[in-house]
């Protein structure tokens, strides 16, 4: 009997994803574990491996199309088997609790196990296939587009036809869309509703009763009403995860000032040759790794079964995006040279901004670094990114008075704040780690050892 393959929840909390590219074609024989498709979310491109073996009878979603988690995307079966049977006679709700509802009642669809509910303003109603057979783009129509650009273009009704991407491998990125809008091709009617999918619900969602109004904001008296900007899926994910972190992870904070005159001098010396440039952030991340080696008890994360002692130092580096934040992880920082570390961070940041990160590149790690010094921020506290046990907030280097051997002099100071998970790090342990970090920053040759 044919087996329907549904859009998986490739990352926690993802409710919608797109097929960036198929790794199989109709008629191919697929084995369990074989690459089946590359699936694109708001944060990463994930390679999805087949969980069922068989012959590909039908591909139901075209490359580049986004559908809800749980939506049928392909049909597997025996060679020569009719692929239309599963779509014509879907399994009963008792057999498949996560099966999607009929198109005439899109709001009654139940999410797959583990999936987050889809908010009405973000939900897209997938259209049922018009006829059996693979849905594939015509030759030459495949486009590489970052998730952010695809979402904005869809919401504003902007056509990307003929746009030449300036990102990696010709990918269309945010700057290409901004240039398109500046050229006048991205204008839309201000009063037009945001598109929500290829098919409209059979019945409109009922508005709140006039007797009990509930609005998320109040219009200023005598002025224009504020504009409501719908939340993106990335923003909802950030809000959910950080709210969970602040409510479930017991944070405490330690702050220290580091004198960085010698660190800045070392950076100037490293950058003197015409080679890859090293940033202050690269040296900070390397110092974080060194401190975790000096105090290995801090290189742990919490689990319900016990502490996880990590054997390598894997550090997440916060990367700011146009509409959010992502924290790709650099693996084995302790074994990388500063220049190699800088190249990896730059590569991850570029691919984060173009939507090209892979699933394993945004998972794991025991510690994070968030640096706002380049924006002039002197001091701040960051929120832990679970399951990591700590995050270091790095402020800007500044001139400040310093007392040395009873005499006052001017030095360059950088303030850092450690946010620690008290389930993993007690106060004394966190203080030992922070002291080890400061020692490495103020004796920068130890960073290169």
C-alpha cells in the first residue's frame, strides 16, 4: 500500500518549512537513511533522510514551496503502484492523529506530535494537488532565495522573477530585495491584506464581539493609529525560547572589567601581515574556550538524568539578522588557531544572514558569546540559550581611569557579564571561570597557546 510522507518537524517549534530541493525523483528507489530532500526553515537548511523505504511514486510539493508541518509532500510504494489511492482515501483520524483536515476546514487540522500550534495570522492553508503526478518547477525556474526574502516577498506580493542574487551561489538575499523595492518594483497597495497562502479558508475567522473588545494596542488620542506588524516565525520562536529560558532556567549574573590594552596590541600585531584579519571577538571567543579548559567543571550542561560533561569546547556565537537572531555553534574551539576560528565565525555569520545554515550548525554547544561592543554598548546582561549553561555578554572597549600600584593612569577597559545557569554553575565555580577568562584576556599570549 502506498505510504504518504509528510513534512517533518525538522527543528523544534517549526510549524512551516519549504522544500529547497528534492534529492530524489519519481521512480527512484529510496532506502531508509538516504537523503530525501533539503528542507528550508526560517533559520536553517536541513537535509532530511528517508524514514521509509520504497519507490517514489509522487512528489506533491514543488521546490521552493512552503507548507505546514504534517502536510503530505511525497508518496512511496511499490514500482507500478497507483499513487493516487492515499490522497483519495486518507487514513482515518484514529489511525493518524496528525493527519491534516480537509481543505474546506483548514482550522480543524491537528498538528503532528511535538509540533507547536500555528497562529491564525501565520497559518498557511496548503492547496490539495490538482491531479496525481509530481509537482515540479519547469526547467530553469529553480531559485535560491533566503528564507527571510521569500517571506517578505510573499507577504508584499513582490515577484522575484529576473532578480539576480548577490549571495553565495546566486542566492537572492535581503540587499537584492531592498534594491528591487528601491527600483519601484516592490510597491504594494498599503491597504492590501498580507497573503496567507494559496487557498483561503472556507469561512472567515469571526471577529471579537463588540461587547468585549480586545486590542493589542490603543490608538493615541487624536492621532493616527499605530501600524500592526505581524510576527514572523523567527520572532515567535525567539520569544518562546527566551521566555522559557527566563522562566525555567535560574539565571544569576557576575560582572568583571578586563583591561584590554595588551589584547588590542596583540591584535594589531596579528593583523600587520597581509593575511586574514583577526577581530577582537575572535580573541574573546578563543579566551572563553581557554577558560573552559582551565575550569572544565564549567563546560557542562543540565539534563534531567544528570550533568553532561562535554569533552570538547563548542561555543555558540550570536549573529544579528535583519529580523531576529541566530546562534551558530563553532565546534572544537580549543583546537582551532585564532585565524581558523575567525574564518569559521565569518563563514557561519555569512550563511546565517543568507539562510544557509545546516541543522547541526545551530544545535548543541555548552556556552554562548554575545558581543554588542561594536554598537557602543558598554555593559549588558544576556539570556541563556538552553540547553547551554552560560552566555558571556561583551561590551565595548573604552578609555577609563585605572589605579596601578597606587597611581592613577588611563587604560582601555572592557566590561563583560556572565549569565549562568545555577543548576549547573554555583557562584564560586562561576567566579573561578570568570577569573580564568579575565586572566587570559589580560595576558593575551595565553590565548594563542
